[in-house]
């Protein structure tokens, strides 16, 4: 069967956002292919604000959560395989969902996006 986690994550995100609260994603940063700012990882976990005002190009599909964000002013492409998503909850009251343990197939894991090397500015006349 297809793991439930991606469906639960999308439902939890919609529920938190519809209630005008801030969705926080708890991530197991030690899972394979996780791309997060390592300087903010504590005890192998990181909490990410995934509200529309905090991220760009948010994509939540059956395989992963990915988006662009700034951490300490530096742009970064974040990639969280679905297996590494542990919970989604509202910042304001802590209400949300802890995702159940599930078996994930050992199919080839999608390659995480490569982080941007920086921005290049051009003079436009």
C-alpha cells in the first residue's frame, strides 16, 4: 500500500493554514537525502516553518516536501523525503499530527535538488 504520511501531511497543512495558524514541520534530519540547514539541527531534528509567507515554491507530493527559504539571510533549497517528516503542528497552540510509523518501499529515492550557489545580478538597461 501507499504510505499514508503524505496524505496526512497535506490534510494537516490545510487544516492549520485554514485556521490562520503557522504550520511547523518536525523533521528527522538524520534520514537519508534530507537537505536542511544543518546549523539549526538539534538532537537530530529540525523544526521548519512551512507557511506560505516563510517559503517559496512549496511542493508536497507523495515523495517529499520541498521548498526554497532563507536561513540567516542565505537562500536554500530544502528537501525532506516523506519518510523524514515526523509531525506537522500549529506554532500558535501546538495542535497537529504526529505521523505514525510506516514502512516505506525501498524504491530509488528521488535525488534532492542541488542547493543554489548564489544569486547573480545583471544590470538591465
